[in-house]
C-alpha cells in the first residue's frame, strides 16, 4: 500500500517521503479501514521539523486525523462492521475519565493516517458524522476535541451570552468559533490578516483584532467588551501571548492553554488571574467520549468544519508546506 513516512531522526519538511508498506491485516478486536482523507495539524509540522518529538524509534507514518471505510474486521469485533464510515480517536485507547498510562497518539509515537489502510483496535474508532464528507470528518480527531474540551469540559462550561476569544484562525480556533456560536456565545478572533478576520466574521465571529496593527491586542479586546473581558480564551500562542490572554479574561473566566505557536520563550505573571478569580487550564486533546460529544453537536447544529485547502495524496508535501506557512484558515486536508 502507498504511505508517507517521516524519519526517526528529524530532517525537516524535505524528510517526508512516499513509500510502500505491506497492507495491514486486522488482528483480534481490530478494524481495518481504507482511508479516504487525512488532515494536518500544527503538531504534524512540529514533529517533522523536530521541534515536537516523541523519541521515535522507527520511521513513522504521520498525521493523527483521518476518515474512511471499514473493509475488514478481526475476531471479536462488535462495534463496527464492513462498510461503516469511521474516524480514529487521537489517543489509542482513551475512552473516558482519567487517561490510561499506556495511551499513545496517532502520528507519533504510533503510525498515523497518511496511508491507504490502517488497522486499529475497535475502541480507537468512532462512527463518522452522517452529515459530513470524508474530507470534513477527517478534520475532527485532534482539533475538534481540543476546542470542545476548552469550551465545554475545562472549568465552567460556555453558555449563551458568554464571549470567547480565539487566538488565530487555525483548526482549533475555527472549531472553537463554531462550537461557541452554537452554544449562544459571542466570538472575537485575533489574526495578523484582515482577510482572515473577514473570513472569521463570515463564519460567525462578531469582531476581530489584527495583532499586527494592534500589538497590544488585549486592550482592543477589553474595549470590545466594554472593559469586562472574555469568559474564555482559546490560547494557542503559549507563553508568548499568555500574559495578554490573562489580561483579556473576565472575572471568573478561564484561559484554555492549548498551543505554543508563539514559541517557548517568555514569561507571564499569574496575578492577572488571581485578582479576577479566573483560571488557567492545560488542554491536551481528550478522550473518545469528548469526540463523540462534539460529533453530536455537529449533527444537531449542522456544523461544517472549515477546510482551508484540499490536496491529492500525490501532493502531500505541498500540504505540509502550506501548513508551515500559516497562510490558510481552518484545516488542510489530503484526499486519497
């Protein structure tokens, strides 16, 4: 079967190579899936360039996100049958509650979805939303639960009338925008691009702040909320933006710390949280139950994931280069 691999020693984007592997066979309790689409996350770029590694001991198939058809099942499988349309869970296998000690993520350290076929334990799959295409469903496993956990599971659940601040217009932020709007909340986005802000407004954002034009963007956020601040910050930047996020949050609000897009250098004074009885939550994707919850929300509210661009399998390298550029809104998809 056709696959892409990244080397166990990082070499940069040029290290992504197309090759052949034997088609897997489903073992006991395993489900074999023909992948129809895969999707990229910032994590995939960080792994291949060596800034986010799991001490890989073998050449690895990248990507945690995908969607496809069940083509065979192993002995003992009860959750799926041939012909079912499914997507994988990011962590294999974490169903609910506290994470098990042996959970591992697809795309590193486990082989991922950028392959024609993959075989995983039946508990590592969920049914695809019926309302979505393969390409749309493939965007869900990593960014979807991350946004859902930040809004709905960490700290106080977002409710109608709340305001959510999304840093950037990538996959997590666009899912957070859509989920927050479905919950009745207002959404403010930040971006370095006025064009991206216009796109976010079209998706339901009430306001946008260009952080290139307004380097002290937290002041703009406070002005947009009449000095109150926001109830939740989708903090994708990390330590480089964390101080401004903490200044943006309202009394009793929360900052959901998700990414490190602004780098790993910087400092933040926690007193901005303390004086407002606000909270900081570390968000790390989530369990299968959270993926199943957000799928219900997608079905009920008619949400369509935001796809910035789709590439054929033969052009996977171009997809990775676009991911590295940041010149897109939502998710990048690779079709098989």
